[in-house]
C-alpha cells in the first residue's frame, strides 16, 4: 500500500479526523470520503443496488447511445471491449449487462481499490444463498464477462500485440462536470481532488486507433471539442449526441 496517496482508515478512526481525504473501511467495504464536519457522504462502487441496478433494469437496453456507439445493435455483435479509463466501472458494467465482454483498466490505485471492492462485493452477493433470485443469476452472468486490471492505459496498449486486439476500445477521460445532481457533484469533486483531470488522454487516442480491431469510442461532454483534435488533428467518423454527453466513434473497419 506504499504507493497510495491516501491513508486507509476504519470508520471509527475517521470520526477523529477533522479534514482531508481518506479511504474508509466499514461494514460495507471501501469508500472514498471527505472527512470533517459537514462533509458529504462516502463514494463507493456498487454494482448490486442503487443506480447500477436501476440502469440495468430500466436504462433503455441496446437503445442507449453507449450501446449503439460500441456496436451492440449490430447483428448480434458482442464485442470484446477494452475500457482504458474505467473509474468506478459504471459504463463498463452497462456494456457487460448488454452482452459485451469487458476488460477494465484503472491506473489510479485508490480508484482501483474501490473498483475491485465493488466487483468483489457483487460476486459475494451472487454466492449468497439467502437471495437465490433471477436477478442474482443475471448479475452472475454479467460479472462473468468483467475483469479489471490496475494498470496505466498507455503502458498496457504499448505492450498489446496484434493478436490480442480488442474489438472496441472505450475512452472516458475525466472532465469537469456540469451536472446539477448533488450526488454527481460530490463524486466528481472528490475524484478531481484525488486524480485531477486526464490531461494526457489525447495521447491515448492515436495509440488506441492502432490497437483496436473495429473501432474506438470516446465519451465527451456534449459541447466539448473532439479529443486530440487540436494536438493530433484526429476527428471521429460520426458522433451520437445526447443532452449532456456525446459519444465520438472512430471506425477502423466494418463490424463483422
């Protein structure tokens, strides 16, 4: 744990600290928390309940822009997706729930701890016989298609040989949010304090285009410039634009 930027403390210890960020361990697992009086609640990774479950059940299935962007609506195509900037794995989980296989990369060791903890707790839920419902079986199927590695994306891509090309590479760089939701603001504020923004993400796109088999997908704020447009003069083939988010698609060859 020597590489971690933050202390890992118990919930009881957190009560005695008046300020700062820490990874807090409690009965629910690991969380990132701002400490001190009137601090917002913890940020943790949860694939079983809450927003992840709601989006899985009611998010729109393969009609969602993210599903269209990676090609999930194309003739039963079930891509192997490499998510270069996984964060808490929410987009990757959505894609896995729709049939894609996901390898998630996360370079920040603190964020990776949260991601691993979320996956571990989801797998424990699947094995808990106290539930034994259809939802549990579906969750097990989704988790079977997800793996995660705590590694820098550029390093991983440079070592990736031509025989191991993923079908789709997905990039979702950290950027300041304009969302009005207090929950989103809390999470983004803590993440910006921890990891800042992905200022080197424009360097990933050219490398990703060399390593992906069919396409690269980049998630951006709806009105943001294209990633690497100014530095590398690379533009997408087309985009899917929503109210607050845009998916830029960089095709390499036709989907099978």
